[in-house]
C-alpha cells in the first residue's frame, strides 16, 4: 500500500472504522479506532469535526485562520501535518478513495 500525500485540495473524512464521539461520562471527545480510544485535544477535535469529505483542507484552514490568530502559514502547516499523520495511521481517507 502506498502512502497518500495530502495537499490543500484534498478532501478528507474519517475512515469507516474511525469514529469521533463525545464521551458524556468523561465530558470529552474521543476518537474510536480499532482496539484504541484516543483523546484528541480541543483543536484536533475542531479540525476533525470539519473532515466530512466535502470541504478541502484549504477551505478548512481558511475557516480556522479567520477564527484564530497566528503567523501567516502556521495554521495551514499545522493542520496539514495533523491530517497527514492521521491519514498515515489509516484514520482518515480522501473522499475520492472512499
């Protein structure tokens, strides 16, 4: 299996086996993947909530840049790195590959 390199035009979504859920007992979000429960931080949760396969990474980044203050390009780099890491682990897929 070859590694898919994500770019600004990529439209990603959670893989079928990955679920983002609110754990009401603990009052925090969890990412459920086979044999694991991950506890993403608030920013990761916000990014993942936008990963529905409709919006490009560039579109998602633009929304976050309008909401948060950071040096130019920092949010884009951080979001792309986060999403690439999750895709490399098999938790995210590109819409076309679904």
